[in-house]
């Protein structure tokens, strides 16, 4: 399919991906002169009209998501039996490829990747879009370390078709939630479960549930408990393991309630491990665990059995204690200090969990100017830190479009709130409406964050309501919110018709057939003929089966019969024929 041109502008260059649902090509947008990726659905998915409609609707909705951690969708279209999505071309690797090469991965990198995926989900969930297919195959990592989540909307269409038609379960069965396995209601926490499975795979190099077939795996998601990651790989911070187990709880109510909550937890874990060091933290945790159980190795190791040959009885002798090096002494002191932190759960952990409940709520600064945000923050006991300017479809230039920490979260009094001011909407690509029906225009434009403007009619041979042109044109870059004007066909344009064969037919029949085909009867002339009887058509202006515009006049010639002798000629004062007789004049029929 390489070198094929779609929609008159997308040139397919080479295949760069091949999955169970679609094939991905690197392509070039000849209109905007940029490289893109085009995902083309496999033929088996195009046979179900319900699936195709869901795919189209959800993909158009996903095109409205603009975030650095989301693979941008530029266009959705169909040409013949080819359904395709035009997307941002990401230079990098899938997380699936990275896991295959590097897992088990360093926990710090796992936290960083997870936070970026969660940031993408946060944007989607705020826009009421559930991904439903979070898995390493749909996560791209660019060459400069930016993580991007792909296939929003596609996942919903696929899973809807899967659950409703009873067709085979797609490969994402390794990552989907128990409620998806049951075919029950899904929400934001279903995506968090899938992300928890991805975390598990990054930390351990394997998925928690596997089997010979999809049904077996689905049942394990529903019924079996996950083996804690630390039983498979050493060095995972206990707090991070608990985070994974909470995210992958069988019950939605026990998971993180939002992507924001998961990000906050990961930030806390990152801070604690950075402060005390992971290895020290793990040793301290183990020491605390032993002290809780009342187990001390020294009680058993300080004495050893010795045989007394004289009395033939056993007695205990204390083992001499080994001298510790300075480095060992320092390490034990550090471990003891950290152990004290862990034991003092109310001091260490409460500082990151319980203490948060007593902290102040972060004010909502969204939509405020910098001056207003500073005033509001100071009134609540916080400071303002200016971040970068970002594109926003929701907030005007100069208004707060993003803030960190998020509004209504908890933070210590005096904490700086980083705000990112809007620099207005980012220019997007106007969808191509030409050839579509007027009834589709408004929904198509809204899904890409544009508005329908004036609708004018123009006489055309196209069916009534067909969009003939638009301004701005399809594929043109324009700010989100721009009004798009369209021109539609009134259906009253000139139409084509085929000229019937009327030679050899009576004049009356010829007239009837011409009019029935949509033509007018033009000039009718009469000539003598030895070949045609009187009153029969012996010539027509346009050959039979010629394509002409309807309403065209067609001249015909009718036979007057064989030539007459001089004695049989009609008197010179004979009245002109009206076109239906056998006179010798020309009649212009309309």
C-alpha cells in the first residue's frame, strides 16, 4: 500500500508498525509538508458498521485532547473501504520494546514513566474519555524521554465490539481490569488498574497473569491475587510495591480514585526514597519487621553447643563478638536511624499521609490572571511560582491554565504553587468536510474544537445537502474555536441523461421517449424517403446512448414517404404542416 495517496494529501511512505487491529504507516502530509503517522484499520474491523461508527466518533472526540503526553490525532477519515486515523509521528520506541530490553527496570524510571502516563490520563478523564486499553504497546517514549499515550477512542471502539459481539478478546486482556473482564461498567479507575499492571511489568519484567488463552487470563484478573513484585525482584521500595497493589485492587473502590491521587502518591514515594536511599530504606524495613515479630538472630547465634568429654554433658559457651569496621558502624547507625523513622509510623509515614489531611487545601486558581492568582494564593497562605506558558483551548491568553499542586489537594502552608499561564489556543488542523453531508458538519467540527459558521446553498448536480466547499479549507491550520463556513448543494443542478434510440419510430413515439429521458424535442424537418415510411423518424441529431445534460433539445428528421409523381403533387396553396403531418416545412418544437 506504500506510495498510495489518501484524501488527496496523505502519501503513504513505509510501514512502521503492525498490530492485531491496524497497520501503521509513516506518511507525508503534502498539504502541510510534514511527516505524520497513519493508522489503517484491518479489513475485518470495517465489516461491522456499528464498530466503524464507534471508531469514528470516539477518534474524533480524542482529536480534541491536546497534551504533551498524548499522541495527537489530526484527522479521521475513510476512503473506499479504508478507515484511517492521521496522527502525530513519534520518533522513539514503544514501552513494550523498552520492557523487552531493560526489564526489570530501575524503580526511579518506573515512577517517572508512570507519572507521565497518569498525566495523560488526567487530561482524558477530565474530558470524560476513558482510554480502556492502557498497555505498553500504546505507550511511546520519545528519544528525549517524553512519554506519550496513544490510541484514545480506538480502544473503546475495539472493546465495545469485543464485549458486545462475543468475538475474540484482543491482546490487551493481560492489562484490562476485572470489571472489563466481566463486561461491567468501567470508569477512570479501570484505566488506573491497567496502568498498575504496566507498572508491575516494568518492575518485574512479566505480567502478573498469563495463560494459554484469553478467557483463562480474564478469569485470573477476576479471581486470583497478584503476587507482590518484591517476591520476584529485589530492591523495590515497599511504598512503591504498595502503590502497585493498591492500583491493581480487584475492587474499584479500593484503587486510587483519580490519576491526580496516583501522581501525588508517586511524588511522595519519590521524595522519601530520594531522602533516605532505597537500599537503606529496605534494610530498615526488614529490621523493623523482625523486631515486630520478636525475632532476633543474635539470641540464637550468641551461643553454640560444645561437647565436654570429661563430664559427657552439654554446656553453652558464649561466642566472641566480631569487631566492626568504621564503615560497618556508620552503616548500622544509619540503618538504626532510618528504622526509627519507619517504626515511628506516626512521624515518618504520617508526615506524608496522615499529616496531609491536616494541611491546607490548595486554592483553585484556574482562569485567574497572574495578579489575581497571587492575591488568592497569599490569602490562603501560599506563594506563587510562575511556570511556562502553555497552549489552552479552555482559558484565554494570560489566564491560569495549569497549576501544581492541583486545586483542592493538600499542601503545607507556605508551599509555592507553580502556575502555567495560557498563551491561547494552539492552531490545529481543520477537518475536511467536502463531500460529507451537511448534517455531519457541526458534530465533526465540534469534535475538533471548531464552530460551524454560515451555511450557503449553491445549485449543483450533487445530492441536496452535500458540502461543496468550506472556509477555512480542510487540512488548513487554524486556532481552535475558529468558525468554519460551508457551501452545500441544493440538488437542483444540471443532471445527465442518455439519449434514446428513436430512429425508425413514429414521430409520436419519438417525442414521448425524448421527453421521458429528460430532453426537449427540437426542430422537426420532413424529407422524402424510399427507405422509411411516411411519419417515421429517419434521423436524430445525437446518436443513441450519448450522455447529454437533461433539457437539451434534440432535432429530428421525419420521412414524408416516397417521392410523388407530378400528377400527385399537392396544390401550392396547401396549409403548412403543424409538425405532426407530412408537410415539407421545418417546425421548432419546444
